[in-house]
């Protein structure tokens, strides 16, 4: 399973084995899902930063909720855990502490996206080596 761990600077921020468990050993489909996740998550990232800047804990919680399940599905487990924490914090009521938690979520998202990109690059390099043989 070591080859399934995203590198991206932090071990364990992305586990491609979770995604493989969802769609099977279909590298092209896995890559396509990760590209879609990147696009959607990048939009959520921007929304989270806006919500934190406006002090809108409710919006931040909704965005955390929307990101939580997809993060789990693609294997970004630490990100999903932080999203669940953000969602729970927002449900507990408006609080001044939402900004730092949004910062943690954004950092985890950035790390997960970097790890996914590294995994995709490694898969592409491996495919290129196989084609060269």
C-alpha cells in the first residue's frame, strides 16, 4: 500500500487506496475523479476563506459539510476530520474561533491537493516508463 500514499510533503494526507476501493483499479477513472475533486475543492477553499473573513460561521460550517464526504471518498482523511470539526463548531453557534479552524482546514486541503498531484504525477511517470518498454 506504500505506493498508494500521497507524498505531497506530509505522509498520510492522501490515501489512494480509499479511492481505489471506491472505483476499483481504474487509474484513468481515479485521475479523473481527483481532477474533479481539485476543481470543486478549490472553489470551496475560496468560499471558506471568504466566510472566515466575514465571520460567517454558518457558511463555513456548510462548506465544511460539503467538503467532508468527498474528502473521505478520495482518501483525504485528515481533511475530512477537520471538516467534521468545522461543521460541529459552526453548529455549536457563532464563535470568534472559526477563523483559525478554517485556516487548519485550508492548510489540510492544500496538503491533500499537493499529495494528490504528486500521486498523479507518479502514476503518469510510471505509465510513461511502461510505455517506453
